[in-house]
């Protein structure tokens, strides 16, 4: 069912939380595949399990059962330290609330993930790379600014530059426009499109907003712990509808 | 594991930079937090160095008194079951002193000492009660390590032989009797015997036990022994010489004492033949200087042998004298100052613990405050041990910087207290500095570990969501 071009392949993934004596089944048998270079929107209402799915895809959490293959490697069996390495090398995160380090320059923020790379990158090299990334997101002029001196859109662009510093094949964006006005939202989404096109980076945007999901060629819909739509590439694109609050 | 070891320096470098950046973000708080450590370490340094200064000051004043000095006093007299205590027996003579000087090679200087007490009166009616009237030889001041005179000088060997009526006085006596006027050349009377002041010593201050060392009058020992009449001096002659002193006359007819006869009566021929008559010459004590502090034990042993021989003591007989060295005093004082330093150190150690708790507290606050940052770092690939190390390094750096500042502060305090205020010999103690630095780093690790461990155990998802 999956081919070698699959970047991500999930097979029958379950996630159950044990809250006291009650077992809460959040994911009930998720199977999906995503190709290298795709731009995908992961949509679902709050409580649908989309955040849990994203955490598993982002190697922040591990499934209770099922298999998760990333780039041909079985991630679901890895130790926490191995998963940390995967997060560092293979993926970048962009969050709704930017999560930049306060009182730290944009440049330092972008360079932060380099602290955790296993291979040595000299400070000069790292700086060069960070500058390139900031120029890519159009912030070449504001490298020394602190987050408090940047607008929301600029902060999110710094976060995107940070996510790309290690040249990952995969980028997660968790409600990336949730804290932005519609104009800057559009700019940020356009930037995702450009990065996806130019750098051939797979982008997964997690959102509850159908308008945002629209920018992605493919939408995976999740509801009540199961995927209702778009689990495999090539399935018919559904009309933008539903979801949201 | 090999990867871990080879990447360790790199990891440490990155971690240090991250810690510096994190601490700089909250500089004021970092400084305030560190205050506990700063004060604790400063207290340790100051305590150790001031303690060292005190003990050096004590050593110095012992050395001033004569660290090489030994004092030989006669043994205890006893009759029946009653013991009159140390020094009550009359067994030491000036000849013993001579003998020690000739025969012991560990000894540098030997002086016999005759002590007495009494009222000293000047011609114009000033008077002063003395309890340190010392009869001795010309080398006495060498033994006391006391060489400077305000005016005049020491009596000579000739004065000694002639039992000349001269004396040297201390600063206190000079002030009390002459009060600013020249003392040299004036006469003072002790028990009716007039002595001419030929020298005034420079002030020396209190001794180890606070006794005024300047309240002193020094004269040739024969002068004190045979011209002055009192218990310590002439009485000894009486008891020792028994019936021999029935026909004595006083050389000092100007001030008849009505007391003790001084010399056995001798003919003119005898006087011409032997100007310094043979006398019974019990003395109160003998002061000895060893060649060096290291020679003190050898000197003690030699003196013991010499005196036992000259006193004709059998092997089974107890010595009729006792030898005291300043080393005993020095040891006792060393123990006391050591204990005091230890006491102060433990107080300082408590303040270090308090400071460490402060560090732990603020690190816990910091971990809570930066939960989102920890989550973020984990999401970009930080492992639990990276986070642990980061917070541990932060707390160690806090403590290390606090330790460094504390060392500076402590050095300043000890310099002010020891050198400036007290004038004691200053003492930079490299050991104290090293220990203080080590302790502050240890405090950082000990009290930083729990918060760092707590941070490393955070769940990245929870941490990222933390508000």
C-alpha cells in the first residue's frame, strides 16, 4: 500500500491515555502515508485527536500500539534519546505562540537548535547558516532584534527560520496563524508554500480552520480519533467544508 | 558511549554558553540569589584568614617573648606531707647557669634571674610598687629579645661583678617615677638601697597574658641578691648559708636596712686576692635561649643531664628543678585558636548551606518559569541529559561566580580586619581560597541537582502547553 517515496507511514496507530481508572482512547487505528515534498493540512475539531496525532508524528509522543515509519525507519520503537535526535535532524516545529526565547536576539533564537546537533558546527558556520535562514524568511534586516521588538508575523518567521536551521525534510506547523491577523496569516502561509516549492520540504499544517487548510493541496481530516478523509495520497480531494468551531 | 566521550568538550562548551545567556537574561535575580553564597564564602575566607592572623600574631608574640626560650625553675620543697609548690626549693645557683652555658651546645644564651618585689622611691618622693624587680646578667635583654633603649644603656659585666648599684628601668616605671623628666643619672631606692638609673628601655607592651612588660626594673643579679633585703633575695642566703651570716656588714651604710647581712666578713688580704667573693648564690630561675626553635628539645635534654649531674642526683631521685619551654604555651594557644576558628568555620558553613537553599529555590522558580523554553528545547532535539546539564551548569556557575565574589570580599574583609585594624601579620591562604571555590561548586551541584533533574524529567508536550 505504501511505496518507497513515503516520508511518513502510519500503520494502525492507537493512543490511549490512562487517566486514573478511566482509559481514554484518543486515536483509534490511524493509518496514513505522506510523500516527501507534500504539503498537507491536518484538520479536525478540538478534541478530535489531531494534536495527539501531531505529537506522535512529531516524535514528541509515542503510540500505544501500531507502527510509525519515518524515512524508512521505525520511529515507534525508538528510545526517548533517539527520538530527540530525530526531532533535531529530521523535523522542525512552528508553534501557534511562536515560542521564541525572550530577551534573546532573532539570530540567537534561530541558532538555538544547533546546540543539540551531534556533529560539531562551529559558531561561525552556525551564524552563517542562521543568517541565510533569516534572509530566506525575509528578516535579514532584523537579526539583532529581540522577540519583543518584532511583530507577530515577524516572530513567526523567526520561528520558521529556526525550524529550518538543520535542513530537515519535514516541517510541522501547529496552528501557525492562530495568533496572527488575516494579512500576516496570508503572508506566513505563502511563505510555507514557497518553502515547500523551493526547498522541497514536506510541510504538515495542523489547523481547525478550513480557510487555512485550503492552501494545502491535500487535507487529512480527523474526527473522533479516526481519519475520515485523505489518509492516502491520490484520494479524491474533498471540498473544503466542516471542521472549525 | 564513545560518541558521548568525544563530544563531551563540545557539549560542555555549548552548555556553558547557553547558561551564560540564560543567566544574563535575569542578571539582577542571579546576583541577589548568589548573595547567600557570596556572604557564606566571604565568611569562610575571612574566618580562616583572620584566624590565621590571630594565630600568627600569637606565634609572633611568643617569638617576641622568645619561642626559643626555656625557663628552668627549682623544684617543689616539701616537708612531711606539705608541698610548697614549684620553685619553693632553693636548688638553682648562678653556677648552674654558667655550667649550662659552658657545656650545652644547643644553648645560645643563659642568664640567671633573681626576682624580688618592693616599693621603688625617688628622691623627690614619687613611689611605685613593683613586682618585677629582676636581678640578672648583661645578656638578659638578649634572652628577652629586647634591645632598644629610650636613653642610656645596659649595665656592664664590671657592674655585675661589683654588684654595682645601678639599674635599668622599663617605660612604665619611668613614666610613674619621672614622668617625662630624664631618668638616667637619677637615683631610685628600693628597700632603702639607692640604685642609679643608667638606662630606660623602650616600651614593649603587654605580654601574651596581658601583663605589663614595661613595669620592670633590671639590675645586676648580685646587686639584687646581696644588697636588697627581702624574702626572695636575701632570705635565700640566710636559709642556704645557715650560720655563716652572723658576722656580716652592710656595704650600704647610708641606708641601713636593719635587715639581712650581705657578705661573709673577709679580711683585707682576702678582698685583695679575690674581689668577687665566693657566695652562696641561690637564684629564682634560669632563663635559656636555644640556638633555634628546633634545638629546644635537645637543649631541654642537655640541661636536664647537666643539672642532674651538678646537683648530684642519683638515677632514682626526682629532679629538683623543672624545665618549661614556650612551646607548651604555644601549643595550648594554638589549640585554642584552632578551636575558635573551627567554631567560626562551622557558622560560616551553615550560612553556605542557607545560601545553597536559596540557589535551589531560585533554580526551582527558574525551571517553572522556563517550562515552555524547556519544552521548546526538547522539541528541537534536546535530550533529558542536555536539559539536566544546562540547569546544573547554570546553578554551578551561579555558585562559582558567587564563590569568586565571596573570595574577593573575604580577602578584603580579612585584609581590613587583620592588616589594617589589628596590625597583625596578614595571611593570604591559598588553601582557603581553593576550598572555598570547591565548596561553592559543590553547593551548586548539590542544590542545583534537584531542580535540574526536575527540568529534565518534564514531558515536552506538557511543557510546550504550559502557561
